[in-house]
């Protein structure tokens, strides 16, 4: 019995040590979804800057092509860098990038959305699997960002709003590149996504359903860049 207890204790310590090393030795990109600086949540009413009361039901967003630029001019580019952020799945909001180094980080870049080559690569797996609900069809490609919910300001069926932002063909190429300047060593890069900064640009009584690539989707893609802030 004592021998078995020792084995269990050693296994526990090994797992603890392993998890500690992962947290200490890895560099991750952590996204914090907010609404007017408060944690965003489903089923909770929020008031936009335009005085629209909304209840959020879906928030998903693709982050791709993550790059880290260091002070010594070296650059880390993540392979197969396609990640689906989903507010319903908190684990998806933390993206392990690479092993921690003692180098000073100067710049972090990534794309909001999926590039045109990937859009035309056929059926893919992982976060790019169409079963994730973020793929229209081969003609229109991936939905870069999806926001859905309800608001009394929407004179629609069940007061719903639906914003599906995407498009990979010019002139309606909806992917957007983000760049954040940094100047320190760290194991965790924190990026806030404040949804209120998106809705500030929209009156839901007038704009509440954009579901295809086009001029309006391009405008919403521009609005989406205003939501991302380095913490």
C-alpha cells in the first residue's frame, strides 16, 4: 500500500512539474473578449455606444499567420498558423506560439481572417474544418468573423442581428493585418477584443444583417480592426 502511494505521489509530482514547465517555458497569445472593458458573456445585456441594448449569442473569429519579431531582428513565424477564437470555448482564446526565450519582443503581427490561398485549398481539418460553422462554400470561402445576437433595435425576426464577415476575392478581400509594437520579455502576450468598439460604428436599427462578401462586409472588416488592443 505504501509503495503504491509513493508511485501515485511521484506521478502527481511529474505531472505538476510538466504543467509548470509548459506555463513557464512557452510563449502564448491570450485574447480577452470584452464589451466596453467588461468581460463579454452570452445571455447578458450590454448597451452599445449608440444606446442599442444587445444580447450576444455568438462570437467567433479566425486569427492566422502569427509572427513575433525580436529586438535582435530575428523573426518567428508559426507554422500552420490558423486559430479559431470562440467565446463559447475559453481554451480557444489562449494560443501557444513558441518556446519562451530571453529575447526582447519588439513586434507581434497576425491576420484577422484567412488568406486567399487557404480559402481555395479545398476541405481542411482542425480549426479550418467546415463543421466549425465558419465556411460558406468554395465560391465565398471562410467567414473571418461571426457575431450574432439579439437587440430590440433590430426590426427583424426575433430581433436578431447577424454579421458574417468574409470574402477572399478582390475587390472584396476581407482579411485584415494587425500589428502591435512591444518592448519587453514575457511569456504571455495579452490582446483585448472589445466588441463595443465594433458596435460603436453601427446603428442596429439600420444595419443588422450582413451575410455575404461585398462592400458592407469590407466596411465591417475595417471596423473589426478597431476592437483589438494590446494590454
